[in-house]
C-alpha cells in the first residue's frame, strides 16, 4: 500500500511537470512557422500515408491516434499552434499512424487487447472487491480478479514500447525534415520524454497494485 501511494504521488508530480513543460514549450514559436496540423499532414505524406485524416479534438492534451477510423486527433491548441510542443505532439501521434501503416507488431498486439480489456474494465473492480470480502469463504473470486487485473497490467507494459517507438520515429523525422532547429528539437525531445514517463509510472503503479492483490491472495491461502 505504501508503494501504491508513493506511485500516486510520483504520478501527480510527473503530470504536473508534463503540463509545465508543454506550457513552456508552447510559447516557443517554430522558425519553420508550421502548425501542428501542417506538420502532421506533412509527416503522413512523407510516409506515403493517404488514408489518415488529421482532425481537431476538444480539450487539452487529448491528442491521440485512432486506428479504428484512421484519424490523428490533435487538441485544439496543438492543431493550430506553431511551437516546439505542437511539433512534438503532432509528429508523435503521426508516429502511431506510421506504426499502423507498417504493421508494427507491438501496436498490433496492443490493439488486439483493446476489445477484451474494454469488457474487463467494467467488471474487474467489482470482482476484486467481492474477492477481498469473500476471501474467508472462497479464494476463487479474488483469483479471477487478479487474473483479469494482470491483463490490464500487461497492457500497460505493452504500451511502453509503442509510445517510445512513436517518439523515436517522430524525433527522427522532424530532425531529418528540418521541421525544427537544434534548440527546438531538444525541447520536443524533452516534452516527449515527460509524456513517456506518465506511461512508465502508470505501468509500475499497475504492477504495484497487482502485487498488492496477490499478497492478499497469498495471505488468505496461508490462513486456510
């Protein structure tokens, strides 16, 4: 439990740092003068991807690539912004589109897990609660809950190489294409690093929570 609370604190700090970095780099105008939308469209074109649309999404830091309808969704500020932060986000999300187009194995694995996990997420918390409450009567509910939770933990760790690879593709392309200067590239790299850290902490937190439930399960078994 202590580890879980520590990870929650670290997660909050990283989220705060991420927002701070993006706010800072959003104020740095690109010498190329390109908006996030233009950068995204250019990266897609350079990779021969013609069936993906770049659209504006409501909210802040809501940027994502949707493989189901093949859209790169950029938050309103990134969509029209001409900054190092916008370049980082737009090219990163297009990195996912490139992964999809090239059948990147880890993205395929992650996408295959989504339908299954959407159903798991609905019932898993209730199964875990029931498992803890019924532990003296039966260990089966908690065992089932742990098995389901392990899938979400696996998903968290599978997400890591997907996110790091998308950032690698993004940074390589904006550098090669001359979208950013050396200074702007360093800012984009830093912003993407902090974004990646949110996924790292989420994965570790999920593992810590899984181990917590496993410890309850093992303790219940020992008392039987």
